[in-house]
C-alpha cells in the first residue's frame, strides 16, 4: 500500500514475516533508517508490518524489500505488488480455447501469470494493478470472442487471513507433537516422582530418540533465527532459546553415549532432555497463542473491507451494466436498488430512498435521501431505487479512508513500546554475558 504526503515523500506499508521479538523490530528499524532516502521507519511486531516514509528519488519499495530480506526476513508480496484475480468466462468449448485465452492474457503488459480451467470455466490471473486494470483484462478476453461473466478478486486481506490460518495450523501441529513427546520425556526423566513409569521409557537412549525431533524439528525455527542473527553479528530471543536448549540437549547426548567419562570423574549421570524439550514446547505454546492473537488484530479490517461492494451497476450509453467497483469513475451515474449496498460516495440525482448509515454514523434509524443529498459507499439502501453521481471512488471513499486510518493506528507504537524496543536491543547480550560470567565462576 502506497501514498504520498505533501512534501512528495511517499509512504509504503510492507508485511514482514519471521519477526519473533522486539530485538527483531529494533534490528529492522535500524537497518532501514540507514538506507539513503528513508525518512521514517516504524515496525510493529503485533501486526507484522513496517510503515515507511521515503524519498522516491533516492530509494523505492523494491530496494527496501531487498534490505529486509537481506536481514533474513520474508516480505509479503516480494514478487511485486501483484494481485490475484479469478475470471468467470463463458463460450469455451475445448482445450484450444484454453490455450488461446492463456496466450492472449499472457501477452498483456502487467499480467504475471494466467491459467485457465475448462471444467470450471474460470481463469486465474496474477497481475500488477499499477500496470494493468481489470477493464483491460476484460476487454482482452472479449476481443478473443469469449464472454466475461464476472470477477472474483482475492484482496490483500484475504491473502493475509490465509497466511495467518496457515501459521496457526503449523504452530498448533508443532505444539501438539512436542507436548506429547515432552510429556513422555518428563515422566521418563523424573524417576523419583514416577517410579511406576515403564523402565523402557526411562532409558537414556529412548529419551534421546524422543527429544531429538523436539529439538531439531519443532525447534528448527529457533535455530534458523539464531543463525540469521549470528550472520549479522547480532542477537535476539532465538539466540537465548537456541543456546540454552542446545546446552542442555548436547550435554545429555554426550552423557548418553559416553557415560564412563562422567562416571570416572564422579559427576552426576542425570540427563536434561526434559529441560530442552519442555522449554521448546512452552515457547511453542506462546507462539501458537501469539499467532492466534495476530490473526484477531486484522479481524476489524477484514470486517470493514467486507462492507465494500465488489460490483457497481452503472449507467453508460443509456444502459445499466455491472462492473467491478474499482472501475467506477468520477461522474458515473450509478443505479442502486432496494436492499443493495451503495458502491461509492456520491450525490443523489434521481429518485429517493431511506439509507441505513449505521456502519458510518451509528445512527440506528434510516436516513431519508432526496436529490442533492450525499450518499456514502458501504451504506445500505432500504426502500426505494435511485441513481447517484459518483464523486469519490477507490481509496477516496469515506469507508476506504476509515480502513486506512485503522491500519495506521494498528501499525503505530505507544511511547512505552519504543522504550521496550531499545531495552530489547541490549537485553540478550546482557543475559549471555551474565551466563558466561556465571559459568567461569563455577569452573
């Protein structure tokens, strides 16, 4: 999402995946602010978004994306600001029709990919909305002699919801499996507490086999984060998790396979597989709860976006036709029937009705509308039919501006959060230094 301010600087919001703690936030902000042309960089861990203000003469979103990726994080939409579109197409009869449409769409500038399914009579198109619009795609299909019955667009909110759902499923699967294995390890390690536990599950080799998947499969994300931080000569919470659990795990592995070394020195023969496994499991529980909470933060925006109509009925050349709402232009005459949502903001020109504006104003009673009165996109027409002139379309509508303000509010930080980010930058190194000092004193 991009916009301009009064000084010609541009704003862009990037979705970032892979941040785990405030140290990640501090690292990304510090690196982005060092890029020439970046005037402001604010990263929000909860929403996983970076709000950037930059000079387009000195840098661009592609460069900023590469900077973030260079730190080891994923940026949603790194293939470009592409969107996915499904087109319902009529008139196809054979595989030759499929090939003709795919080739025709593929030749359009701005179309990244086009796949057509004959059985479902639908085309899946990935395109750059800044280079080509849906109206051009429609005309290209119609020029080939086929009928475009409608569009089904997958917006950014839909993609984000799918990504959140996938993240929750993955974290839940890892947590459940880790919890089961950690439970077996815990009971097998605490023989004094649970003497009735099967002896086979108390064996160090069995505990090793149970702990290894937890350490390297469920805990893989922590090792990956630790390695990325190490590459950039910094540290974060992944560093603490990886170092702490690895110390317990590898000490136990060494004792499991070389017990005589410890026995000869009179050292305790107890293993700590339960420690590493339980730490990883509890952190995975936190990751699962965090993923669920992040999914809920975007619910309000998705609900607001759900209020936006997908199509509008406009009057052109004396005829009414249904078109995608983002193809409505200022000055278009839009027709609205009883029970329909108003597509964009405008001025009522013909007819009259009562309109439910509660989603904008909170007013519980419908508001009577006569010619000359303003109407707002997203509100519901109650009783009569009317036509209005579109005055504000796309991101200019009141509903679109409300959505933008909510997104900006979610991406902003409280002053205490900025303090927490600064503290996080020194927290991990401090903990590691204290641990090393303690170890040296113990030795």
